[in-house]
C-alpha cells in the first residue's frame, strides 16, 4: 500500500541521515520532498500544509537540539506526525451500551459497505465473542439484500430478512425489535449508498440515525478514492455524527492519501482497514504501525499476528515430528506448506509487512508472477495421485506428461516444481541432522519459489 509515498519519504529520510546536524536549509530540502510525496499520494492540500508545518516546527525546535543523531531524530518526528495525522494508536469499537449495540454503516456506493459489514460481524464474533445480527436497509441497489445475506452466512452471523418494497426505516426498526427479543449483542445496519452525494441519500441516512440512535456510526471510504474522499468525508460529517472510519481496499493500488486526509477532515478515528477481499480481511487500524509501514519500517507486529492466526500449529508440530523421526518429507507436506503461506496472505501479503531494507534484497521481484507460480505448483501437485505425492520417485516421463496435462502446464514446469521440492526436502534433512545454522546460511543463496527464482 502507498508504495510511491513510501519510496519518496524513504529517499527524503535517507538524505537527512547523512547530515551532521539539522539546519533550516536541509530541513526545507527534506520537507520539499515530503510535500511532493504527500501531494502525489492524493493527500488533501490543507492536510499537507498542516503536516509540513508541524514537522518543521518540531524539527527546528528544542526536541532536536543536542541530539547525537539528527537524522534519526527527524525520522522519529516524521513517524510521530504521520501517526498523529491518522490518529493516536488504536481506537476500538465501542459496545458499552445496553444490548443490542447498533452500528450504522455509511458511505458511497462501491466503497465496500456490504462486504465490510460482514467482515465486521466476523471480527465481533471472533475477537469480542458477540452474537451479531445484520440487516440491509439498501432497497435501491439490485441484489444488495441478497449480497448481505450471502456474506453474513460466510461470517457466521445471523441475517435479518428485508425486501426492496419495504421502507428503510421500517426495516431498521423491525431488525432492532428482533435483535432485542432474541438477545443479540450487536446489530449491524448496512445502508444505501449513491454514486455521488445527494440530498435524498443524506436525508434518509439522517432519519435512520435518528430512529436507531447507534452507538457507532462508521464511515466506510474507499482508500483508492483519492482527493474526492475529502469531499465525501465533509458531506457525511455534516449529515452524521461520525464515530469512526473504515478504510477499504487498502491492498489495492491506492496512493495512501485517504488514510492521511479523511481522519483530519472528519475528526473521527480510523478504526479498521480492509486489507483483502476475504471475509477475514479486516484489520484493527493502528496509526503508529501504519506510519511505520509508510516510512518503510515494515509492520512486524502485524506479520507475527498474521502468522499466529494463519499457521495450523498442530499441523506444523506433526510435520516437525515426522521429520525428526526420519520419515521422508513428501509432496503432501510440500502442498501443506504452500497452503499455510496462502493463509498468511501469500507472498505479497508477507512482503508488504517486512521493512523496506529487507524487501530490497529481493530485488525487483514480480510479486504477481511469483503468486501465479505458487498457484501453478499447487495445481501440479493436485494433479498427482495420492501414491505419487507420497512417493515422488515414481514420477517418470509418462507420469509427468499425465500430470502436466492435468494441470494445464508443460512438462518443464513439473520438473521445475520437483526440483524446488527436492531443495525443500534437502533442507528438512538438514533440520533432522541438527544442521540448522548451515541450512540458514544456505538459505541466502538458495533459489526461492516461483518468481523468486
């Protein structure tokens, strides 16, 4: 996310690191780069001006005087001000109210409100152990109600039926009554959106807010919207007392400006970020960690959380025991490792959270190609028989041709995958023999999977 912003800010910070001391001239030079980076990232001009003024004020003030390493001090200031612009730390959902706690989802059509409603339901069920009901008050968009029904089922929540002939306010009141009678902890109300701001939309959502009196009113905004996100944010702020923001499509080709702009315009904290299309692709937004990612410092905390959630500990232990006992590492195990990586967000998802110094060592790797290559390997293994997966040595020319045809690839691709499997198996043998340090040294020169070859 925000790779252009990351690159320019990182270059500006590196320039400052070589300076012996911070002066007005080199701060001006550095801030010029920062200003250009923010404007290119579609950050609103008033937000850019305020940010630059704050950084300059603190860089030339007493906070830096006497610092042994002015470059590090400036990195710290930029990092703190980025975090301050997006909010302070983490702002979680407020559920301190007599159940059911009503959460109203607002935003333009196409921002991802319906999917986000289901993602939030899953989050509340898994992280907060709540009983959740969802309802759609969108009677205008074709299939909006059915879409919410489908994604709510995926999230493991309960869906309240409504029809396009009902009035939105009647739907909401009926759902609230049902939630009370059936002891739900949370009611998530998905509202209608428009392609642009209009009076009818604002009047309807204001009436819904007045009737439901929600504890949380979340403004769902597309991170790819750019400068137009500011106008949308202003309009919704005037119509509703917003309590939080959800940024969607943060995994897309967004320049990152919305994250820096919307919070300052609305005054509401960013509470969540949509990081993938999957139903569990919603992260609690941490301003400090996000600022670190923008500056190329990575987000190791998020990476650890992702690994902890994505890895099947029992399966990993089973593999470790198998290797330790001397049993051969087979293609079923190899397939399991690919599956585990996919659960953790794939190669791109993992690389995105690593510091830029580490990812730079990978060179100009085409992540899309690498992901395609990993999927191709998965397809090749799935085209084999159970016996072939257990005993890869059976794969001679005739069998390889059959597997290649089944996976829709050339025989060379099957050979390449088998070579990569052999490399992995060799590593497992080293682990069995206790040669972990030797294996780690070899990893640096080992050819990786797919596009990392």
